[in-house]
C-alpha cells in the first residue's frame, strides 16, 4: 500500500493520470449526498443518475492566453475584442480544443505548454485557461474575416480596447506573471503541466489532504479504505458550487466540527472523452492548520505518513499558492 500511495501522489504532482481501479472509486456519490440531505429533512435537487454529457448536461470552455516577446497579448475581434476561446466539442480533449480555437479565430498554429487556471460555475460549467507558443500560421486580417472572428492582433495595452467582457484581465495577469516567473526561474511557481488524458464517467473532485504530526513533524496524507486504498474522491454536485461540494465532503470525512483547513489550488486535471465519457477529475490540495493529533476522522479513512522527500514536496506546494493551479469558483 505505501508504495502505491507514494507512486500515485508523485503522478498527481507531475500531472500524470492515475491508473488502476483506485482512480475510479468514489467515496461520496450523488446518491449518497442525496441520502445525507434526506436524513436532514431536505429534499434533494439533483437526479443521482446525472451524467455529464458535453453539449447537453455540461459545458466545458477553453481560453488561451498567448504572449509574444514584446509582452503583447493575442486578441481576436468579434463585435468586440476577446481572448481566443470557445466550447470544447464532443470527443475533443482540452488541449486539442484550445489549439483549434486559436487557429480558427486568429490564424495562428500553437502548441499548448501549460494549464494556468480553472474556473467553475456550479458543477456544470468549467473554463480551462491555458497558454502556449506560436509554431506557425499567420495573423488573420480583415480580408479573412469569417464566422469565427473578424481579425486578430497582438495588443500591448488592453485599456485601449473595448472588451467583450471584463473577466479576462485576471487571466492575462496570471499568464504574464507565470511567464515572468519562468524567465526568472522562480521555483515558487508550478512547472509546465497540461491536463492529463484519462476517461471518467462522472465529475469528480479528488482530494490530497495533508497534515503534520506534532510528535514527529512528518507529513501525512489522508487515504480512504473504501474498496481499495486511494485518495478520497467525491462526485461534484452539478447544481452546487465546487466550494459547496468540498464543504459537504469534508464534513462527511471529519464531522460537522471539521477543524480549520485551506484549499490551496489544483494539482492536476484529468479529462479524455475519446471513450465517450465526458467526466472530469480535479485533484485539489487541502491542508489542515491543526496537527494530526487534534483532527479526528469519522469516515473510513486513515492518515498515511509520507516519505520525507514526498512530504517536503507537498509542503512546498502549500508554502506557495503559485505552485498550484488556481481554482476560481464563480458561483
């Protein structure tokens, strides 16, 4: 068990998909969430048989922030200016969708290099923001205008533009900060990491919950023993925010008086619709402030002591928020 745990955590930290049956185990399904609500006299609001289907029950968006050597950002024009972005199509993975949207809207061929952040609205809308490098093509001109866009330009000052929406400035700020950090070799930031290819039939939130044991000062990670040892995982409620799903799952694991803890950001994103499954798995890093001795567990879980090397890597992620991918919850 320890070797498998360490291997899976190393995979998560480096953006590789988990393999084996432990990756598919769900500790808190929609059906179980509904049962918990009914026990409190609350009528559930979601069908426990809910299934994510692109274009029908779930919407995935990609947006790509591209910067050139002059720190200008690539913008495309419809009626107003916007970043290259659009919906992921059925059977299309996140990277392929981003590269297609940029080509269609700007005329440039790109290679995605890393995920920057993820935004969610309830459990049924997700926007994956990436960056990359231009590897070919030419900027679309007004004479090449089509239904995708009117033209594309490299822009230095966004204040000069009439933007289609104001929700992109923080995306551009994040991309610029990341580019500068990589230039300065700032180790407080995450490395280049793209969404991993793995199919899931559900929308899942996987937790890497860490804590330090006061007696030994060693890092421990929470493991569930349901069916097989694995990182605790719950099904995302489609009509509630990710924060709401996280809160309910933490109460399920630690009880109503769950001690203070902090979600630090995403460690990985896994998605692959090639097998006709449109589920996504988001792995979130969560850290307790209190020591292990003061945090009781009520679910079928145990604390696993990590190796010193892996524990240090996890603590490094906690020490800098820039070392994980921000999860922005819109509603």
